[in-house]
């Protein structure tokens, strides 16, 4: 259930024109959700958001 929740809710919360800052070590459910959202995704190295 957790995988489906993460991958399904992100496209609902974000869409085209949005920006998602994503940790490089995020779980694959989060990665798939961000890809499906249509938002621009900015990936940063683990624990070094700058």
C-alpha cells in the first residue's frame, strides 16, 4: 500500500508548472510519482540540499 500511495499522490499534489526537489536516494515509489506528475524535478545529492 505504501508504494501505491507514494506513487499515486504526488501527481495529484503537483502538476505541470510545478517544481519538485527530490533527494537522490528517494524510494522508487517517490521517483515514479514525481515522473508521473509532469512537474519539473530537481534531484540533489543525499542530505545536501543547496
